[in-house]
């Protein structure tokens, strides 16, 4: 029995991660350190004046150096109707943990281009923005010292918290958003953020998620493997989604 469990861990978690680590090490475009990485706009979003309607976006981008093997960093962007600028919310591990407009709204993260997770526009976005702002303000791990890279709470725990307060978005975070499954010990069993299924999580170290939006996921030490039937794709440690793109217009 023990041998079968070890073999399953090897096939489902270790081998995909090892192959992605090898691919990551062979890249020629990797930034050597944070000071020389490109943190500029990827020019994905239009100028605010050219898009007067309300807008909500969630982005994720690979983190830097060795952490990029396993994880994305995610953040939230909003713009009320007629606003002159975008507002970006991140949770980071230095300075003020919940950061507002620390970087351009669609900036590269450690040189890596953002991946769109969800897009919401118009009246639906305008109605959602006040509720989103309340969820950001109510985030429980917003003080200095409330950040842990692994297994959380981190940047992805922050975005997962906001999504759990906005189930109408019906969106799942990337499987490589390490920290999205972090829950305190008092909150081991509950509904998925989309409210379309259930999840059991042991502090972000071990867990199982089953939901129509989230699909089927197994979490082992923060690594996620699984399958998405709604938007057909495999979920592999390191590689993330292999199949239909995660992005969605809500």
C-alpha cells in the first residue's frame, strides 16, 4: 500500500514538476535577479481614457527565479466607469503587505507576461467593484508579518479570499497559484470559492477540491494535480493547465 502511494505521488506530482524544472532551467530569457527584471507594462490593457466603461481583471504571472518553477503571482485590477486610471491590488511579502498600485496594472512580474484569469466589463463590473473593494479591505492577513511564501497566506491566498466573496464570477485560479488553497485549521471543510463544490484543505499542505468551476484537484504540499471538465484541461504541477485556456469573460 505504501509503495503504491509513493508511486502515485511520483507520477502525479514529482515527475511533472521535475520536467518543468528542467525546462525552466534551460530558458534563455530568465531575469538574473529582481533588480534587472522587467516590471514594465505588458500593454495588455487599453489606456483608461480609451475605455470609459467599468472593468475588472484578474491576472497571474510566473514568479521569479526558482519559484517560477512551481508558482504564479496573482493580482486584481479594477476601473470604475469613467475613472482616469486603473487600480491594482496585490499582496506581497515586504513593506505594506496589501499593496495598491505598486506596479502598472498590466505589468510583467519578474519579467514574465501576465496571463488573464478573468475579465468583467460594463454594468456587471460596475456593480461588482464596491463588493470587491470590501473583500480587499476585509482580508484577514493584511498586516506586516502576515505573509508566508509557502504554503500561505501569500499573494494567491489574497486573491482566493476575494474570489470566495465574489462567487458570481465563477472563476477558478490557476493550479500553479500556490497558496490559493491555504486555510486556517478552523476552516478545513467548506464550499469552493465558486460555491459549485466542496473542498477539504489541511492548512494548504494537503487537500482535495471538487467543483464544477474548479474541477477536480488534489493538493500535495501546495502542488496541484487534477482535471478540468468544464474547460477541458489537465492540471499538472509546474506546468499548470494543459488544455483549454483558463481565461474567461464573466
